[in-house]
């Protein structure tokens, strides 16, 4: 029997590994089938449904956000006080769990409530709203890459007091002013078809005041309407085929909070509340057609 020393055995083992590695990439034997990874097709957006965020990387969905325009449809509903703000039938169909919960809790304490609803349940919402005899006004913006607007809520207010918790209670008195909501909207980056909507509360004085500014050692005096902005912290992503609801909360019964001063009107024989439904409608810009809607399930879409 031949005996090999330990160094010789190590050399023989390394030679075997090396020779085996050289044949690892060789052509498969006759009759064997080479395994080729299946290529996943590139998928564009469609109105059939929204692709989950976790699947987007695997599906190689196009992320060219610059060719998406947004049109914002605004439904301003007027209903008797408590018809929507106190209706559990309405809010149980609104998703209030997948929003910024900290902001949601803060706005509830300030008399405001918001959530997300699916477009395919619009028939239910409409039947419930019609049941309360709501009057509605609808407006639409021009499709843009990023838009902003001011929505009047109450006008020609003689005087009002507003208390706002953020997170500590603050208060201020106003005279001769208008209450408005400042809205901005734009496509959500890297989520084609989604929209980001931001809402702030704005109080604008009707009387002009002199405002002095110093720029480059030059004193400038302008006559402007004073403005006071309440940053609600409401910046919400709205998935495609969904809409955003903004309404007073049950705490809007308190007379001096934001929900009451912006969304409750006590003029007339019966106090009313305002409910906003904001419906983003995305369009993709192509060379063949200026705008192609990505979704046709929005309320009022055909």
C-alpha cells in the first residue's frame, strides 16, 4: 500500500477541486434542458387595480413620474349638522387607519376628521348623502403636474375666536376676515397613479394693513391683506382609485375650534356642516394623445 505524506494529500485534494471547477460551466449532457430564468414583463399602469408597493420592484413598473398630470375634482357638500360628522354608517366605510394617526388624532381634537374611501363604493356614499338631502357643488382643476388653490369656506366674517391645539392650546381673535383652505396636490414620487394632497387652514383679513419690509437697506411699504396660516399637518397620500374625505368631527360642536369656525354655518333656519370630497384623477401624457386617464372609476367619470 502506498502511503502519502500529509502535504501530498493536500496537493491531490486541491487538484481535484480545481479540475471539478473547470467543468462546472461546461455544456449540459445530451438530453438535458438548460434552465433559463423567466423574464417578468414590464407592466404599465391600468385601471384594473392598484399594484401593491412591495410588488413594484419585481414587476419593473415604469416610474417615469414626470409624464403624469393630476386633475383634482372637489365636491363640497352641505348637510344638516351631525348628518355626516356623527354618522357611523358613513365613517365605517372610510379608511381612517392607513393615514397619519398622530395627525388624525390631533385634528379630531381640533374638530376635524379625515380618511380615505374607494371610488368603487361611490354609489353607497351618494345614496347615503342623498338620504340627508345634501346640496352639492362640484369644481375641477385643470390637469397639472403640481397644483394649488384656495377654497373659500366662510366669507365676510364680522368677528371670530379660534382656538387651536398644536399640541398646546393657542387662541386668537379675528375681525373682518374670510376663512379658506389652502390645497396643494401633486403625483406621489415613485408611486405612479397615487396623489399627495396637503391641506392648511387660512384666515385672511378683509382690511388692508401697511407692511414694512427692509430689503437691501431700502424700506418698502405695501398695503396687504393680513394672513394667518394654520398648518394642519395634513399631508396625505391618496392611492389611485381612492378619494380623500375632510369633514367636521363630533368635537366641532365646540364653537371656537377649527372644525366649527371653518366647516359649520349657523346662518339660516338650520345649522349646516360642510363635507369635502377630494378626488384626484391622474392622466398620463403620451405622444399620441395629450392626456390618457389612468383610472375611470372616479366619481362622475365615464
